[in-house]
């Protein structure tokens, strides 16, 4: 990709131009979803969580984030990267949990699909422009409805089990009376994405090019006593390596970190010699479940910001964050976990965004 100007700390940043054409996404042999709503024309934001394909893990076992990390080799630059992160610290001064990400499950497959007007936060060829299911009674991240009234990312995330798809979009807004949106990424959950995801150099609704929903953990997983996938990690931009990513990330930003900082896609895991003391220092069983997942599956750098870990809110789960495992899980219950408790697993080749041209192929509808 030619030299580009990229905004920092945004979900789904890229430097491509806007294309107003409406396109469909068929990734890795995905079947094309219907462009019309179900028979009722009404969708619900409730869904059935337990036993459905809206239950994590959302992709097959072969997906990178669903593979165990505890036996993966250590990256040759791990010591330098961890030392740099330890000197800086997590965002917000501690390991903290953001519980504001809202995920909707259109279990019945009846949410009406709507086309959207592309904004300046839509990038071609990175982003998809197919109609998006909009569940009745749902809402955006950090909002009570579909109006983006804050200065937040206003992510829209909808899982469509019958289509085997996840629709993820950032900077969505209905305030003006019409549906406007930034980068949309449509994911096929029936297959494991290749190492290059939707394409090297391609962003998504997350800056690193990931499916956000797959990396969130929820209260039902914690209540079950295990989280069987990697967890989404966010770091401040000055500790993220500029324009650099490793798989399974496919994109990076013009962040201000040096070569010794953490590249997008870096997978960190709690060291084998630190897991016992880390678990012993946590205040409750729920926190220990999350920490064990950070040993078994790791945390993957996906976006820039100040809150280290991201969970799904508990609107559609049976278990609730305030009472899960009896004591609940507080947003600061993992604050005793330090960067020095981690190591980086082998990230393989370092990709530079300036030389990685997004080749995401879309089919015109």
C-alpha cells in the first residue's frame, strides 16, 4: 500500500478512498446471505444465548484466536517488548475491563436489513457495503438506541446464526433520520479465516482487522468456568509499534510507538512461572477464570485506547457481571496483573502497512 495518512486510536482505520457502490462480502467461500428480512420483518435483540451459534467460540477451532497459546514458542523480541510495556504500563494505569461492548444476536434471522450511506470512516477496498440487519429494540455500543450521541466508536455488532455471519461496523449513526456508517466487516463464522484474515493491509471495524465479537469474553463463559479463546487487548497508541502488524492482525495504525513497542496482532500470555502467583493474588473466582484464559489462549492487541481488556456487556447473557460466580467481576479485579507477568508468543513475520496493499475482494450485488 502506498504511503497513507491514518487516524489513530480508531476502530477500523485505513487510508483508502470511499466507493459508493453497494457490494456483497463472500469471504473464504461464505454463502451469500439474503438481502431481505425474514417473514415478520421484525428482529429481536434478545436471542437465545446458551446452545446457539451466538455462543463463543464463534468460529471453528482452527481460527487463530481459538487455538491454545500455552505451548506456542516465545517470540525472539518478547523480552524487549515486555520490558517496554512494563515501563509504560497498561492504559488507565492498570489492567481494567471495559464492559460496554454490545453484541446483538438475531437468533430468528428476522431483523430487517438496511443499506447505509458511507461516511468518511468507510474505506475501499477494506470495507463491505452489503445491507446490514438492524434488530428492533437494539442499540449501539455506549448508546441506548441507534443514535450516536457521544464521541465514542458507536460500534454496531450483530450475529446472524442462520447466515453464519457476523456484521460489525463502527461509527454508526441514525441521528439524522438515515442510516450512516463507517467501515463494515462481514465475517463468515462457518470457516476458520486464513492467517491473512480478510487480507493483509485490510482493516475491519477494529483497527487490527479482527472480528471483535470473537475476542470478547462474556459472563456466561466466566460462569461456566472457562474462556476458550483469546481476549481482545487494547493499548495506548504510544506503546503500539507504528504501521506494524503480525498475524493474525492484518492492519495497523500510524501510532507513535517505536520498534520496541507492541505490534498489532501481538499475542501475549501469562508466563508459566507467573500463573500461580497471579491467580493467588486475584480477589475472586471470576477474575481467576479470566486470568487463566490469558495463560491458556492469551490476549491479542486489536485496537488503540486506554482500557486494556474488553468484555461483552451482560444484556443477552444469563449470568450477570455483578453476580457471576457469586461475587461478580469488577472492572478493576485484574489490576494486580502486570505486563511483566506476560511474554509474547512468536508473531512470525512483521508486516509494514506501507507495503501491505489490501486486496479484499467484494462482489457487486
